[in-house]
C-alpha cells in the first residue's frame, strides 16, 4: 500500500484532536511526495543534512518537524523554516535555537524532551529535572522560542503495561507543568508521544501528537 493510503487509514483510527507526524527519515523524497499528494503536510526528520536536502526539493508548505537529537552547531541550518523542534534536552540548546530564531526574525516552537524509558540514552530531562528547569524560569528570557509541550519515547519493550505506565508518567508531568506554569498559555498544549508500535497506547495516555515512520513508509534502510 502507498504511504498516502496508509496515512488515511491511520488518521481514521486517530481521535480528531491527535496530530500525525509522518516520520520520513531515511526514505526518499518520492515517498514524501506520494503522502503530500494525498494531502498530508506534517513530516518529521531526525538528521539535519537529510532534512536540508528534502526541504530544498519538496513543496514549501510542508511543516517540517525536527524529531531527533539536535546538535547546537546545526540549529542554524534549519532555523529559517523548521516548524517544531521536538527534542530540546538542554538549556544551552534552547539558547542557541533562540539566537538563530532571532537572526531569522521568527519564533520557533519547541518541546522539552522527557527521558522516561529504561534505556540508557544520554538525552532528555528526567521528570524532576524538567519540572525544576521550567520552575527556575531562565527560559523566560528567550523571547524567540516558545515552549509548546513535551515529547518522549517509551522503552523499546513488549510489555504494554510498562509502555502505558511510561506514557502515563509523561501525561502526569505535562498536566503538572500546565497547571503550575502554563495555565494561561494556550500554546502549551502539545504531548508528543507514540510511534508505529505504540501509538494507540500513547493516544490512550494523553498523546495528541504521534510520530509514525515505519508503519507508513516501511522499514528503514540505514
Ligand atoms: C524514528 C523515530 C520515530 C518513528 O519511529 P517508527 O517506529 O518508525 O514509527 C518517532 N520518533 C522519533 C524520535 C524517531 O527518531
């Protein structure tokens, strides 16, 4: 089945308030064009160089989301056009995004990355760290970035109860941040969790933005 058909099927199963990011990393622009022709506009990439190449050849009304780990020295390449940066994991990165956004005379929307999975990845705030970071408030001086919510990835395990419990922790943290610091801020609204294998669990535990790759485009060839 074509990417555009699969996207249609997935959208039919998602509640209407859940946004679908079609994760096109490692897949050629022709597959994105198929999805685009079917009406889809939101695509996610996780490598700056690859995103740059696709941005240049594909239609300009695509909303490009950067979903991977972003190195500070590469922010400048995507700052002119990126719609949402999902995985902000340090204050230093947010400062750089702010600086590059300023240079481009725009405000860049960002999500803070919550590290919740068991795996020993290096990236993301723990729940306590994120709460403290938001509370401390240094980010408030950065006028060209807007913190719009949080993103996370569940552990890569079969145990659905564990995945559900991790997403639940993310939802609990989101709600706490919303109540304590963003109650008056409508733009703080994005809960980005759920991928090909766990997006229905994610949607049942607070997600309103799922990032789906291999289910749409097939297995990636690295
Ligand atoms: C690759 C990737 C996805 C998509 O994963 P699939 O299992 O192919 O759906 C989602 N989120 C992030 C951060 C990714 O890097």
